[in-house]
């Protein structure tokens, strides 16, 4: 949808013109899955699709929330911005961000009429929720004149997800949406929030996203279960290594983990830790390979990442496995893996340009034969992060 169409939609919804327009992107993670809340590195990039927010002040001392994607319209008084709405309302994502401003001592004295529109495929694991949170945080940073930097805005979005959506997510999604840069991926250390923008130079290779249309549901509990299981693994490893100061699983070397792996009494915790420790190493190696121009090595590491997510972290499922396994059989595919939280959603693949039509046809055919579902494919464009339009 073009900006002029959104302006017209706002005019129709509120019988006045929008005074401000903002955009924040979704993201795809090239490698480094379920490492963010374990203190490791991730390697996401912002995408060209995301969430738009049109806004204008009102004289009614209320916040009005509308979306072109969802029919619900919610109006809240300005003294009701810190309480989540029931029934998992979509408004909790932007509302949770407003609540963080209030918690920081920011006075919200002006009401606004708000209109959201997103073109991130919902439930695809490409961070439609983070795009919604970050566009709200970015917009009200401007509207309220608070002057927070992009990292602070990402943290506001993460806090919203924790407190208003009930998902104990790491920082990666919101950080990528806030800090993304065109044609770059972000090497983010989730323990320190230090990051490096790494040019993505693929030379005849494209990033292709395949949507399972088996929506993932991070609030269903499985994601939070993984967070809890990693905490249990960390506690046992601290005891086995006699290292009570071990900060997180990502701080554990492969050598130290292997020295106590067989002594762990909880087999689930062992598997979760094995994935995290290995994924941290794979992510570091993949970033180094990309910088060196060794795309073949990066593809190998992506494939290994998927296998670990399938076998040790158990977050793929039959749909994501069907897509990845079909992709591995197509000549011209450098690497393919699930991306995002898992439990449905999308795969990300590096595919040589000349092989893309065959990739879409063959993977799509194999996926439908195995699952009865139809996949959608997107050739990803790596975009800038949140911005005012």
C-alpha cells in the first residue's frame, strides 16, 4: 500500500488528515536462533515490509487505535495507558509501548488518533509484532519529544512484548527493526547490545523467504518453555563446572560444555544447552565467512543450524522441516534454515539467482505433497530500520 493510500484511509477513518507518518520493518534472522535470550550473538537484517503508523492529535484526551488489518477499534482515556487489555487484543502491542513511556515518567497529556497498517505476513515469524511495537515507540519518541536512541526504543518494544503480550522474547526482533540498515545485517551481541553493521554482499545470490502458512504462536507457551529450560540447563551447568558466576549459556565454551555434557541429569536441558552453545559458534563462524566472501561456508552453517533447531531445540515441526529439506535438494541453493521463533513460520534460504524459479517450483511442489499446504515465497530486500516518512 502506498503512503498516499494510507493518508486517504486515515482521512476516511477520522475525517481529518494525518499529521505524521512512520514506518518500522519486519526482520529475518540469517543465523543465530534462540541465542538472544541466552546472551549470544544473532545476525538479523531488516526487511522492506513492515508496519506503518499514521497519527494526528485530537482534542478528546484519548488514544484511538485503528488498524487496516484488524476490525477492532479501541479508544482509551489517557489515564488508562498502563493496563493490558483482555483477550489478547492486538492493541496490547502498541499500548505496551505507551506504558513504557509512562513508566519512565513521561507525561502523556495529548490524545492521538492512530491508524496502523502492516504487510508483514502474520504468524510468519518475520516479527510483525516487533514492527508494530517499534513503529509505536519510534512515533511517540517523536510526538512526545523524549529523545530516546534506537537501542532504547528497541528495549521499549521488548518490554511491551514481555509485559503486555506475555512472551519472554529476547531483544533481537525489536533491535533489528530499530537499527536496521539497507543492504546490511546486524551482528548483535545480545548480552551487551554492542553491534556491528555487516555489508551483505552475496554476488548473484538472493535471500529467499518461504512461508509455511503454518502460523507460529509464540504466546502459546512453547517459546516460554524454551526460555525456562535454558535457565534450568544453566543452573545445572553452574553446579557441574563449579562456576556460580557463569552469566548465561552463550558464555560457555564448547570445550567446557562437552566436558560435562554427559553428566547432566536432565536430558531436555542437555539438548537445549547443546543447541545454544553450538549455535553461538555457528553464528560467529557464519559472520566471519560472510565477511570473507565464503558464502558456501555460510550456507553449510545455516543447514547445520536448522538440524540443531530440529533435533536439539525441537522448534521446527513438520512444515519447516519439509521446506528446509526440500530446499537442500535443489541445485543452486547455498543454504536453508528455519528463521524466527519456530513452531511454524518461515525458512530463509540463500539461492543463486538463476536457480530461483526452479527453487520456488520444486520446493513448493515437495512441500505441498508432504503437508497439503501451499507455501509462499518472497525475494527479500534488506532495508533500513524505523523512520519517519
